[in-house]
C-alpha cells in the first residue's frame, strides 16, 4: 500500500514541470512541422509511415487521423471513414500501429497514391525548375522527338487563347467542373494563377498510363511538384537546373518578355527555387536542350 494518498502525493517539482511543458511544446511544434511537410509534398506519406516505427521521431506520435488529413482533399469526415474501413481507432498514433494495421494503412496509401507494388518505371516523371531554365523547351523537344512518351494535359478555368485546342493544349472547364474535380480528389496538383484562373493536373490519365506501363511526363512549377509528391509518392521528380546563375539571368533577360521589376521578382523566386533542388530525385543541367532531353528520356525509360 502506498504511503501517500492521492491528496497527499507530492507535487511534481517546479523545475520538472517546466521541463515537461517545454518538451510538450516542442513535440507539438515538431508534429505541426511534420504535417506541413506532408501537405506541401516535401515529405512523402510512405516515408513518414516507415519512419514512424522509430519512437524518437515525431512521426511516431502523429495520430493516424491527422496523418490522413494531410492528404489532398481529405478532411475529418473522409479520414474517419477511412479509419473505420481500416479497423483503426481515431486515437491511434502511427507509432502504435500493430503489424496488420500498419500493413492495411500502407496498402491504403499506396492505392491512393498510385504507387505500383512491382518494381519498374515510376508512374509519372515530373519536370520542374526555376523560371527561364527551359522546362517548356525541353518538354516540347521530348514531345516532338519521343512520341512514345505521353504528356499530361492540364485542366484550366481560363478561356482558350487563339490557336489552342481543347484536349490538346488544355482541357478548358468551368469553375463548377473544377470544384467537382477537387471534391472528388481527381487532381494530383492545382494552383490559382495571378489570383484569377485555376490550373490542375488530372489524376485519371496519369494512373491509366501507369497501369498500361506507358511513360508520362508532367512539366510544372516547384509548388506543383511538391503537391504531386504528396499525392503520388511513386512519381520521379526531376529538377532542371541552369549551367550557372549567370546563364539563367542571361536567358531571362534575353527572352525579353518581362520588365525590370518583374524580371527582378522572378530572379528572387528563382534563387529560392534553386535551393530546393535537393528535394528532387534527379537533377539535369540544361546546357543543351537535346542533351537534357536525352538525359530525361533515359531516366524515364529505364527500370529501377
């Protein structure tokens, strides 16, 4: 029998209480940062799930319900429905999952993300990089010289420009149709451009190409690439880099499509984007367009 009743039990020393509070605050901050990295695509959900087996990492203390809500278009209701189907308690944390629960959750993540269980080519190759690096030029070269590669056609709410064809350059849809695609999780990534029109990458054609074993290329910006990583962790992300900073400035100035203020703004953005190269699976230096395209094709057509 304890020599202290609950009312008589000594209180925690003040120094211990403060240390415990600091530890709790640090843990909450670590989990908040983890969820932000998952939402932005900087961290893939499969890696987070694997890392949660380490009790010293914040992934281990993240509730499964919170983990699921970092997925695109998954709110509390969808997360709870998924947990019910998986037989996992909403209060369960990733680090506390049993072996079978972890297997079921991993299978759910793989299916939702379009990750093929069998080794081979990634279901999608994403080409991204800073402004003026030549992403569009390299993608156009691939389209012209390598017909075996499929290209993802984006949807947009803006009207077509002269010469643009529906289903070739873009799928031109209404805001209502775009909203329905978002609600149904039919977009791998999306963004609002210039606070006006929305653009997005349809999920269906990418999964269809993956099922048929056809290589597909998607050319987007850095934020879109991060969203794809969150939505489809099996995708290969390729960063297109300039030969040098001076060459990037030369290309931006040389194309003459921006004024001095806009050019400086784009260069500031480019500095930030160049620092994100380490997030990508591969880096290709765009010194010569044909060589960069060949390097890209070799990556896309080889099996891992």
